[in-house]
């Protein structure tokens, strides 16, 4: 009897799928189907009755089970694809209970972040033909991984530079593998969490530019991703290589593990790296597409100095647009590029760009500017290139149609130009425009921190104040730390008190720690009073340091002046110096006393670093003045930790991003503290001390956490862009940190510490300085043992090395 085969193209619902599969069964028994599926009686290749019951009565089975069933029913293999599509349509007939979902086949690629393509004569459609990438067909390539994820849930992450085709590759992959699934393009991590709570399978979560969903307490977590994967959802994401590396790299020696949460999340992903240039096979496919008539691909293939995907996305035109801009357009573009690299993420308003631009023009250009200079510059910057991307892309608000609220720099241009301008000085007009016109508290906090890193304290304070008014708790902590570093402890305590009154527990802890430090300083002041009265010069310096802890640095010069006027300062060791003159060692005693109240461990660490840095500098053959600057840079490198809350400084667990930002502030706060005291004691400080404390020593304090590979802070300097004093202190700092341990990490042997330093040569450290240090360690090993022993040293001088 002839049995008419059901048509899979007519299957759209689960009930229709079950009816069609029963028709395919054609009355065969479960045993017959099992035997037909597995004629060789091989284990795990048949169709058990439970599996058949789920398939025929519930319509739920994996892709593999359906294929085994089709084979048992003698369905020709060339029809299997249609049956798999029928299965997908049936299983996704009902939309999950989330707003804003669309079918994958109905998603707009431009809204998903796929770059607009260049225009060319005769080109049609929004996008050029897609050139199949090698990863599309490779085992464990993007499509293979998506197919596997469709049965059990999974996350696929494409890693590649801007404009290499990550988003287009991901878009084409989900269209090919999951065309009938529902797609969610979340606005933020909150929408992803909502999906994890409500959705049960058959959902694609689109996470283009994954870093936008990460970071902070509100960022996407591994727990949320696991919940989605367990429900059977598929996540597909993209990210730039440097961000992927930053998130996944283990911290260097002595560095906090800042990205634990991000690394746990990324460990759940199957990673596909997308090269920036086409392979020979991909280029052959592109040639074939061009020959078939795609004019955009043909145009892109003519370029030899950029990758094909970059050409399609107009990347070289973007760079040329920037390089070839006139004075006023260049001013607007550079202002936007600088604002973005300083931390502004939200669209930049026209008012901000107009106010920032003048500082990028010289006096003649400003005088000659026509009335419409800004409108003409903006038109140039926002003009589309070959019908594709613009250097500045207009952005609309989330609830308003047809109204531009701001502008964003094209990704590729920001990546290229931001790197070119990373050492460029940002003019005052740009900083002031950021202060006056940024409205997002996250932007204000990030840019404020960037200003603080550049020692632009007034701009930093203004930005932090604006962010605090918008409710940013992180800005409160950063501003309070900055104020403590400037000797304005009462103002800082008022900020923390307001946070504590609002129920912020960490602010209460910080206040308690500050009160404790001040009470200990007060007791020490009383104890040292008698020594100061009888002319103990060091006792007076220590009393001045205790005033710094109490937030009264402005009273320290009066104390020194009073003791000098009364003849109660012991003479300096050098007869040519005046009795009331303050030496470097006096200032060092003052600051080390203050640091001892805050953290005795940090004081001892600083004194050891001073000696180690001097050893390295001597081994490098430094001149005496440079050697003294390096010694002082080592001694004062952590003095900024006077401003960091003790609860953060002494935390023995992983730091949050907010806490790490406070720790990072110790470099700029250190400069503020030392430079502030030099200014306060200007009438007393010996000239030689003023010189060594205002040049290389301050640079060493500010930059000792830069890395040779450019991945450090505060400025991301690389190689010999980093001041020499800072490169020396960096080596000494990490060696000591590893060899003596921390609250969160036990001490390692000298040999292990030296090996870690050696392994980091060229990455964290200047390899030439590492080589000098290893030579010193080999010849003076016993002296290193003495230096690292628990016995304290003073100002890098008491140890008899």
C-alpha cells in the first residue's frame, strides 16, 4: 500500500510536527523502528521506546534523534534539512514571555551592530554579499559550535579587532543555524537577567560588544549565563582582543585580581578568533563573489593596504577623513576622540563638542573662524563615506524618533586615532566642556578619574561632585580619597558621613577607620611632645607627620617654625646648613611616621623599596642626583595610600572594581601629598631637597604601576615612555611584594621572587633593568636576605648593606 509522505514545509506547530512524524512512522512498531535505525545492533545507535514516545507524542527530541528516526523511516538524506527546519519552526512556534523579541530571520542586521557597507556603482541592498569565512565551515567553528549549542544551550564568543567582520559573521551564522529561533538584543545586563528568569529554551541572546554588559555590581554574571545555558538558550557575543585579554589574563605579581567575575563568565564561552585579514581560501571566495557582480566586494578587493572587511566597513576612509580634516573639523573630531578615550561612553552632545573644540585650534585659526565653523565641521565629521560609516555617527534617544541627541566616534576610528593620541595633551577647553556638559554619572566618574591620573585635581573634583549629585557612590569614595590626599580630611569625612547616614555600610567602616587613625595620631603626639621640647629634631618631624594623619598638614610648618625660632631643633649633620632648614631626611621622617600610623607594613615595605631602588640605580650607573631621586621615589611610592580607606587597603579578598579604582588613586594622591608638603615647607626646605622632590621622584611615584607592555596605570605608558625612576621602582616593588607576602598571599622565597621578576621582563618590567637587578641579586644575595628580614630599616639607610 502506497503511503503519501507528509510535506515538512507545511509544519509550523508542535502538533503539526507530531502528526507529520506519526505519518512517517506508517504504522511501524517501536521495535521495527529501533531495528531499522540500528541494523547492526550497535549500542547507543538505536531508538529506545522512551525516545520514540518523546518524539511522537511530545515532539521534543534532539537534532540527532530526529535524524536517526528519519533514517529508520527511509527518508532520503537530501530531505533531512527540510525536516530539521520543520522541527525548529515547531519548537519555536510560541514566543517566550519577553518583550521586544523577533525571529532571527526578521532581525535587522544594522540594528544588531553590523557595519553599514561602502557604496559602489551598481551596488544593491544594505549589505554586500557575505563572504563565507573559514570558521563558518570549520570543525569547532562558529556554526558548528552554534549547532551543538542549539541542543544543550551554549555561548559562542567571536574575538576580533574592530571592522574585521565579527558582527556580520555572527549574524550570518545564527541565520544559517538558528533561523526560526527568537532573538533578544538586550539593552543592558538587567534585560539578560530578566530573560534568565523567564525563558525556557529556543532563545538567541545577542551580545555584540560584550564589554558593554560587564563590570560592576550590575554587570552580567556567570550565574546569569549559566541559568540561560541550562534553559537551552544560545548566547552569541563579540569582543575586541585587548578587552578579552584584559579580562582573561591572570594578574601580574603583586596585582589584585580585578576581573574574577568577567573571567568566570568568559570561561563558559566557546571562543572563536576572527583574523583581521582574509585567508587565501576566503579571498578566493571573495574573488568569485566579485566576478558574479557584487561591486562592493570588487571595490574592496582592489585595496592592498587594508583588510577586505575593513574596506567594506569604510575603515581606511574613516582614518583618511580624520587625517585630512581641516582645522575646525579636526578640532571637533579630536575633541570627540579624546573625550571617548578619557572615559565618556554616552553620546557626546553638540554643546560639548562646540565648547571643547577651540583648544584644538591655534590663535589664528580661532580668530579666523567663520560664523558657521561648527556646523560645517560637524557636517564634515558626520558625512557618510562611500555610503557607509561616518567618523561621528549621530545617535538618537531611546524614546525619540528623528531627533539627534549626540554623536559617537566610529569604532575603528576610535581604535586607531585613540592609540595615536594616547599621549597627546588634552586641552583645557575639552576638560571644561566635559565638566560642563557630561550628564551620565558613570561618564563623569570615569573622566574624573582620568583627570586625577593627570594631576588635574580641580577638574577631577568638579566631575566627581557632578556624579555625586547624580547618585554615584563610587564618585563619593574617589572624591573623598582625593580630598584626604590634599589634606582636606574634614571635607572627606563629611562626604563619607553623608553616605553612612544614607545606609552605606562601607562608608561607616571608613569613618571608623579614620577616627581610629586620628586617635592613634593624637596619642602619639602627646607621647612625642617631651622629645620635641628638648630639641629632638626627628621628634619634631614625627610630630609634623602625625599632624598630616590628623588632616592638619597646614599646621606642620608652624610647628617647625616655632621649634626653630625657640632654638629647639638640633643642628643638621652638615655644618653648612641652617639649623631651621628642613632636609630630605626630615621630610622623609615626617611622611614615614604618618605612613606608620596608617599601615606599619606599608612603611617597612616602602623603606625596603627605597633601598632596593637605590641598589638598582647604583648598578645602572646613575648620577648622584638621579640616584637620590630614585631612592626617594622608592621611599614615597606608596605614600598616597595615606588617602586610601584602611578597609580597602587591608582587604584580604578580591577587590571590586570600585575598590580597585580607590587603590589606583594612590599614585596621584602620592604626588599630591609630597608636592603639597614641599609647597607648605617652601620657606624651610633646603634647595637640593626641593629639586629632587619635584622631578624624577614625583614621576616615580605617579608611574610606578605602569607596565612595560602598556597595560598598567595611571596612563597606560609603554616601554621607555615610562620615566626611568618609575621603571626602577616597579621592579623593586614587585620583588619585595612577592618575597615578603601580603595579607592575601603568603611570602615566597627570594629565588621564586627573582624568577617571577625575570618572567615578567618585557611585559611588566624593563628587561634591561631586570637584567641589572638579577646581576645585583646574584652578587649580593646575602644582603637581600638581610634586607628582607623582619628587622626594620629607616629611610633606606639603617640597614648596613
